[in-house]
């Protein structure tokens, strides 16, 4: 019985007119291939901004590549300017289009451009073998970690707390034993982050124009140890020379071991340890970013 039924079904299918078979096949294809839903104005804007940021990064890297190949530095500057112009123009068009459609399209171009600049600069520096760069404003940028470090000065002249960059200054982590309320925070960092605003929008002051200086973590502090530095372990600090005068002693990190102990790096020999938070210890500030 089954074979008879199947045979009849096959015969019936073969006997269908050609146009009916074609219609049936077309219907199946329509069901199988459903058009993708059109992106909303908000989705299109977000997608466009990602593409624009990617093109901007590629444009800058191309300019870096030409410079690395012996290109004219003035042409490099012109190329970077063109990259920025194209980026800003494309970004504004995306925002205008989203605004016209009453769509939300977050993402300000200024911080995104800054992040892209920092990334491409960092890649170029590493490719060129230039890990550390003296910024000429009392800071050093490490292109391997992306950290910006404070430089020190006036080593050997005795402490001068009026100058937070004096390499002879030492500070306590905690005024008593636990909380980060010692002079490292209430004096040293306060002086570096002395930022003000007269209009509630623009900010002035702050060391090297920044207001986010902090103590480094223990792992961050270990990244500037140079065990190959001349005199390391013999009285000279085990640190890359570009960081300027440095006391060959312990420097605070922001990292704690127990409630009353914090980690330090001793630049006499480059080793790490921990000391009571009320101990007077040297400091060096850091911030994340270029």
C-alpha cells in the first residue's frame, strides 16, 4: 500500500504543469531567503561611526608608514591634517543625518579622535623602537604601556615640599595606618591635580595640563625598573635615565598588601616589597593616557 501511495504522489507531481512547479519553487525560495531587516537610523549612525574611526586610524597609519620609509616630514604633517579633516567631515555628516531622523547617535568625535591618535602614535613609536618619549613638559610617555609619568628634579638638595617634583621629598601613605589620607595623597597628589575652572566648562591648572595624576599600581611601577641601568645596585637608581633624577630608594605604589601595608619598589636594586603605610617613602606620579 505504501509503495502504491508513493508512486501515485510521484506521478501526480510529475503531471503538474510547468508553471505550477515554477510557482511552487519560487515560493519556497522566498520563504528560505528572507530580506534582512533594514537598519534603523540609529544603527546606521553607529555603524558609520565605527567605519569612520577605522578609516581614520588606517589613514594615520598610512601616513606613519610613508614617514618611516623616508618620506618628507612636511608631507607627513599635511597627510595627518587631511586625515583629521576627512574624519571630522564624515563624523559631522553622520551626526547631521541622525539628527534629521531624530535618532540617537552617541559618541563625541574629540575623545574618539584622541584615543585613535594615541593608539596610532603608540604603534608607530613601538615599530620605530622608541618606547619612551620625553614630552618636554616634565613628563615621559611610555608607548609600551600607554602610561604618562612624572619626571623628578633637584635630587640631592634636600626635601622641598613646595615643589612636588623634588626627588628628595618623601611622603606617608596613611596618616594613621589604613586609609589613603597621608601626605602622598593630601599634599603630593593635591599639588599635581590643582585644577580650577572659571566657567564650569574649561579647566586650567594641573601638572602638564592634567588633573588625573595618581600613585602607580605595583605592576605599573615595576615597568620602569631598569636592571641594566649604569650603577644599578651600587648606589645609582635602577630606572631608565629618561625619567630624570631618582632617589635610589623605595617608592610608593597604590597597591596594598594588608590594611596597614602597601607595596613599594626599591629603585636601589629594582626589587619590590611592602612597608607600613605610615613610613616616609619617595613617590612618582602616573596617569593613564598620552
